[in-house]
C-alpha cells in the first residue's frame, strides 16, 4: 500500500505545505485486520520499536 492508500485507510493525515505534502501518523487509528481487533497504530509502533 502506498501513502495515498494509508491516507485513505485513515492511518495518515496529509496536509499540503507550499509545494510539498506533510504527513502525520494517526496514532489512535485502529488496525483493521480481524486478528488485531482492539489494537491501534500506536500499539503496533510501540511493539516494533520496543517501547511499552
């Protein structure tokens, strides 16, 4: 999935700044896969980076 797809899925917010795009991760967005019910993007990033 590309950045546009992640933005449409609700994981990213895109804002135009001059001639460039600025992306912000929506940390509280829920993960959509059925096995990840109740988990957010924040939970996934904490797991991947070793933070709790």
